[in-house]
């Protein structure tokens, strides 16, 4: 039997990620990037689904982020792949949607829900 828990993990104070800022975290083998877009926090897998480009260094426009390696774009709210990689590298390997994680703000502290699987 598997039990999937979603414990909140404390990340940092909200002021540590200013508006238009990004910060990366590695918690329990989850490598995530957290973006502050107009005081809304979005957490996604830091590595691009195409060839592991660092999305924490990607360009943010509205609520999407563009991978710095080959230009794939992802929706920060849903993880949906919006634009496929634009170079020849995109012909050889396809990108796919990425994973997003819920964030919560409580007492000026930022938390994220990371799945945890418990085997009984
Ligand atoms: S690694 Fe992100 S688009 Fe290629």
C-alpha cells in the first residue's frame, strides 16, 4: 500500500525572493526554482524537460519562463510546454510539460508542497 503525503516544506522568507526574482532550492532530491511574479510565487522543476537547461536562469515574461539553452517555454502556473525548443536540438529530442508545485505563504514565510511517498 502506498500513501502519498504532501507535507509543506519551508523554503525561505518571502522577502528573500523579491518581485521578478528567482531562487533555487534542493530539498529531498527535488531540484526546484521558485519565481516571484508580481508577489505570486511559482515553483517548478529547475531542470528543463528537454536537455536539463537551468530554468532558474531563464527569461520570465508574464507567467512563462524561457529556457536559456534552446528556448523552450513553460507556463509557470501549470507547467505546460508552450513553445518547443527552437534549435536543431529540438528536432532530435522533444521537450514535454514540466512539474509544478503548490506554494503557500504563511507569516511572511514561503512554503512548498512536495510529494512524499510512504510505503507501508
Ligand atoms: S534544455 Fe531547455 S530547451 Fe533545450
